[in-house]
């Protein structure tokens, strides 16, 4: 089996994520892509993550539902702490060491690879897939070559560029704007049901904002 690990904060998971998972899977003939929502990621400010790990996991679970090639994995959520990718990959690979493992990431994240924990060891364990993202030219990966022994284990994949970010979705929510068609519908329902990403003051206003968004 060829398995992709797609790690992220997924705060929330959105169609940009779904599109790269699908296109990388097809391009690299992966059998399966595992979405792995993180605890608080080591490189992000804890305060910038808005939804709880359980809410982010629930959204990912809803997003992958109905696609047998995708799954959601709890390894980082259950750890309840920040985990470096090299650690996560080690745990997941133990389940099926004979499989071929790929790590799916946006090219913007890959360009910071030198600041990740043990990037060369990570590249020994997995092929790193750098999916294109609007605003991130693949030439921005060139500087990595000098810093990594295993640079040739980074594999760029040209994906349809979709300018959707979790930050943008959270901002739209705060502004009371629609996020329909930016996230899978089942994810939008969770966001509204659980009142994720609403401004505290707005929450106090009760149903009004929810009605506007619906
Ligand atoms: P935030 O805006 O909060 O930083 P995000 O939209 O980048 O979040 P993450 O959960 O941090 O979402 O992303 C997980 C992975 O998906 C990262 O490797 C990121 O580069 C990639 N990614 C996210 N959105 C896109 C997109 N629109 N196109 C390509 N890659 C993306």
C-alpha cells in the first residue's frame, strides 16, 4: 500500500485541503490518505488555534465521510500534546512498516522544513509531498537543497490552486459572512451547531448570527 499522511491544524478543514488530498492521491497513485489533525502544532501559537482538538477532529471526520480512500486519525488528538511530524510518522508507520509512506503538505509549510525537528530523518521515513498553494512559488523550495541531505525526497505536486485558508474562514465567521462552499457542507453544519469561530459577544447575541449565516 502507498499511504499518505496529511497533517494539519484543520481549524477548520476546508476545500483547499480536500482538493490537495484528492489530487496528490491520484497523481502519486496513493491507496489511501489519512488526515491527522494535530494537537497544538509546535510551530503555531497555541492562542491562534481556535477550536478544540476534539472539534477539529469531528470536522475532519465529517469531511472524509463517504470517501473510502480518506480517513481521519486520532493519533495526535489522543496524545493531547504537540507532536513533531517525525514522531507522528514513526507511530503511524509502526502500524504497517511494509507500506510506502508519504507526507502530504502545502508547499508553504515545506519551505520551512529546516525549522522542523530532524527534517533529514523525517525524509528518510517518508517522501514529502509539496502541494502547490496560491502565493507560494515552488522555487521557494530551492534553498532547502543546501540544508538537507535528503532533498531529493521532496516531491512537488502541482495542484489546482485554491485560495482558501482556515484563517480566512475564521475571519469570515467573525464577520458574519458566509462560508458555504468553502468547507464541506457537513463541516459547515458542525461549525454552526457548535458555534465555533463566533465572536464571544456575538455568541451572547444568541441566534441572530446563526440565522444570518444559514
Ligand atoms: P491557517 O490559515 O490557520 O494557517 P491552513 O489553511 O494553512 O490554516 P492547515 O491546517 O494549517 O490549514 O493546513 C494543513 C496543510 O494544508 C498545510 O500543509 C498547508 O500548507 C496545506 N494547505 C492548507 N490550505 C491549502 C490550500 N488552499 N492549498 C494548498 N495547500 C493548503
